[in-house]
């Protein structure tokens, strides 16, 4: 690739038709400008300018070269200006992947405030639980809940954490009674969630005697959609363990009641993943910084 600085110098000389004027515009000496153009001609193996003591003009080859690279140089200049300006005000398209339930229940609530804060950013939001190849699918950020797979090509930034809430509708608890220990769940109808990606039923987690235990619970309803599990719990079908962001509104409204609060497991991390690069795009950094400052629903006595 030819030196970009030499190309820029040639463009100024061709436009001004003067080494002196080009030198003044570039803040260089006339000999430095002449040397840069001569070096470009040597690299190309063609004469670009006619030089006399009084004038400078383009050769036919110089005219062809000038007309060919002019739009490219103008586009590069415009792009450079755009990127430089974006450092002070993030802008451009931001493609985000979020796990479906988190995005629908909580992530979309944050978008109006983010877009108001950064009006020059345009967000393309994809709600999907599948594995996403950020590079191949040109995704800027993936927001994921829980434990993450290892990837040497990604940067992981924890945004916040979210509790796991074990809860049921008051009408169900009125009929079946409140469990006081995870062992009591054997006498209750437990609503299970099956992970679509793995096909496995997710175990429930509890902290018992200072240690985290995984419990396999049973019931008459297993669903592969966590929002549907929440709705079933609200309908009084049985007890469920669900993310705090999903239970928050129903708990506040009294549609669900937390049980086994004393056995809450550690909170679940919510993490942003993005490609490892030397320079992170300002719009990506803006979204991450915005998310870190957000607060998940905190419900007083409902929290672990």
C-alpha cells in the first residue's frame, strides 16, 4: 500500500497546482512536499506531475490517478471525521444480543433511557437464547445470564447480579402450606424449566449449612419457556424458582410470594460479552457503562 501521507500530499499539490500552496496548507516545507510526491511517483513507476520553475500541472497519468483516488480520499476523510467526532458523542448502529426472557422482561425497559441518553446511536436488539458468533454475525455485544462458556476471543464485563427467587402464588400456598426447608419441596408441586439448548431440566439451587446445593425437584408441569413458568406460578399451579428480574413485578403486586428466603443461593451474574479489540467502539463502551450503572429490581425483604 502506498504511503497515505504521500497520497494526501499529492492530492493537495494536484488541487492547488502549487508546491508552495500545498506546503502551506499541510504545514510542511516545499522541499518536503516535492520529496513526498517524487517518492510516490517512484513507487508507482509513473510521472504524475509536470514541473517547471513557474507552474505545476498533472500529466495524463496524474489526471487519471487523481480522479481515481479523489473519491476514496474524500470518503476516508469523512470517515476519519465521523470516528473522531464519535469519541465525544457515541453514534452509529449498535447490534445487541440478549437472552430472550431477560431482554423482554428487563432489557427492553432500559432501551428508552439509553436511546434518550445517546440519540445518535441506533440499536438493533436480538432476543435469542442460542449461541451467537459475534464476529460472524457482526454482533457488537451479547448480554448473558449465568455461567458463561470459555472464549479466548471475547471480553466479559460483569454488569450486575440478580437473585434467584423461590416463590408461589398466595392461593397455592394457602392450600399447600409454606415450605420451611428445601426438603419440604418433596411434598409440593414444583414447576420445572427445561433448557432448550441442552434439553436438560434445570436444578434448583439453595444454600444449606453454608454450602450451595443443587436440588432436583418434581411436579406435573415442565416448560421450556421461563416466562411461561412464571405465568404458571402466578396462576397457582405450583412453586417455581426464577430470576429476580422476572419475579420482581409479581412480588410487588402480591401475585407471588417468596418462600425459603433463608436458603437463597448466590446471586446470578449478568454479563456483557464483546470481541477483544485494541480499541473498543465508543458506542459499545457507552452501552456497557450505561448498563453497569443500572440497578436490578430490589425488593427489600424479598432479596437474598
